């Protein structure tokens, strides 16, 4: 039993329990150092499992404490601020992480109040001196004394509706407004806003893809059932998808050797649509994935191209991400991976002349508003200024993609965001240029999916345009909020 000197003398310390200790370490790295939870948490769990007796139950508790705290930061901070007499930005980042972690246990997890407080204080004692430890203890105990009815009444008193929804569902107010505008822009009722926000806070289902020409969906489902001892379901959105009820997919041989991968159904469907859209005459041999990292869609395209005698050029601006694509697609000989700026890709004396590709895919960098359930911390790392900057990049990539697509060829624009400026507005701008026509992307999706998606007739339409765009929603389709638009070059 370790000892530590405090201002009021020596005190025997009870060691912090390992799940909370690991959760704190990950949360601190993510919240204070800018790390990514989807990288830090698996790495930490692998380490403690190698070092000692860390059970699946411990891992599940740690994961919920990390992801749950990150998802709820906005609401937790609102609650915490009611019990602190200074701005939260003035707190020591370690203190703020600990109080958030404790508050999540008190408000959202089935942990008894006394255990949530005392166990969090145990972690605090390993990282803080006596004064900050007492502060953590006092704030958490103050939260336990406030009833849920009192909190609800205070939340209901917030005058701005979007701000109130942001607190309740733990989203920045600007994102709440952007989701409201996105629903209207894509032809959906804004009455669905709360469903959109609530879905962001649900734990996503682990979804695998059986890569074309390498593995069948039945083989993947059987492998997952046998090795992970879990129930599985076949995808309703992608014919290549297998959904897991539980288990670590990294244990599957097909994951390790590249015949399968983890990929959201919406992402799978987007790649299938890009390969399926009919061309207007000419060959179907040269495909380009202009922004291919980290490689999930590139792998799907490579598999489909291999089955049809086509070849994919996968371009990625960052060399280290290009290497990830090479690893992901290593079993295919139908793909070449290159690294360059998509805004100036090809042309001139390069091997990729302008107007030479039959199919071009632009899976553009975006705000990531469509994958907040998978990357909960990202909602706190983005600002409206980021969206403005990203839309400029998207426009430049799309303009280059149009130039690279041959007449009669198809350009497929994909983002993991429903934000109107990143989706519908980008397509409208291209259509105004007069070089492309919009295909019926909803009809293409219905042809690719195992079952018709049931997209409302009014959804995805632009004024005076015959085609349609496709916007997926988690609360409707169970996928990330992927946007897809197929455009044929005149």
C-alpha cells in the first residue's frame, strides 16, 4: 500500500481500480492533449491485458467510461458548472477530466453514488495534491445532492431551443442548428432533429465488410459466429455487411489477413453506388479514388474492379495514409496507390491525363458530423470556421475531379456529413457549372442495397433538377450520416 504526504499529514491510500485509472489516462490524452480515443483506448486496453488480469468486464466498463464521458461532455460541463464558482476553462485540465469522469458515473451509469465519488477520488489522489483532490470530491458530492428534477427544471428554463437541445443531447449549439438546416436541405422534417441528436449518443454496432472477390458474406458470418461466439446479422443497407452483437473483430483471421474489414454500412453502400452507376457509352476500365485514405472504400472499389477487369488508381495526399491503403488493399492486383494533392492530380505529362477516367470518386475531407457516434470527441473539436475552410477544399477537389472524368463518365461525391454547405450546396454549385448532370442516386442505392431504403420521395431533390442525392441518417437507416451524389459528365 503506497503512501503520499498531504498538507494535513500522512494518509494511507487505497489504490485506484484499474478500469478507472485507464479511463482517466485515455480521457486526459484525448481532452487535454488532442489524442484520438479510437487509437488511445484500444492501445491502452491491449497494454493492460498483456500486463495483468484485466477481464472483458473491466474492458467494457473502461470503454463505456471513456466513450460515455466524451459523448456527454457538453451536458456534463453544464451540470458541473452549476456546482463550480469559476469558469471551467480556468480549471486544471486534470481536475476537469476527473470531475467529468465522476459526473458521468453519477448521472449516466449504474454506479452507486458513493462508489462513483470515492473511486474517482482514488484516481485523483494518484495525480493531484490534496487541495485539488478535495475540490474533485466536493464538486462530485455537490452533484449528488442535486435532484434530477432540479436539473430538468434548469434545463427547461434555457430560452434558446437549439442551446437547450445542445445541452440535453450534448452537442455544440452550432451543430444543433446545422443538423436542423441539414434536415430541411435534404428534404426531411425538422421534427426529426431530436432523433438525429439522440442517435449520435447511441453506441454504434460493429459492422464488418466481406471484401469482393476475397470472401463471401456467408463465410464472414460463419467465421464471426464460430470464433467470437456471438450472434450476427446480415446488413440491410449493404449486401457485403455483417453486423456483430459483441466480440473483438481483431480476433478474426479474415480481418488480420485483409479479406474482411471494419466498415460502416453507409460507407460500403457509397462505394457500391460509385461502381454501379451506369456510364454513358465508352469503356469502364479506369477508376480513380481521388482522396482514398484510409482505404476502406478503395478496397471495396478494388474488389469490384477486379471482378470486372477494371483498374483503380487510389490517390492520398498524406504518404503515411497512402501506406495504410497499400496494407488494406494488399490482396488485390487491380489497384495502384499513389500520393499527391488531389487538387492538382493528373494532367500535363503525367500518367493520368485529364478526362481519362471512366469513374472518379471524391470521398472528401469533411467536418465528420456524420460519424459523431464513432468519434464522440470530434463534436468538441470542430467549429463553424472549420466547415468554411473544408468547403473550399471540397470545391477544389470536385473541380479537379470533373476535369479528370471523361465525357459520359461518372463522378461520385461522398462525405460523412449532412451539413448543407458540404453536401447539397456543393452539388448545386457543380450543376450550375454546366459540365455534369445529377443521376438518381436514391434509385442507384435501392438497386445496390439488399432491400429498398425507403427514402421519402421528397428527399434528395434540388429545384429544377431531375436527379436526386442520397443522405443517410442513423435514426432512419442505422448507418453513419453518409452523403452520396452521382454526377455524369456531359
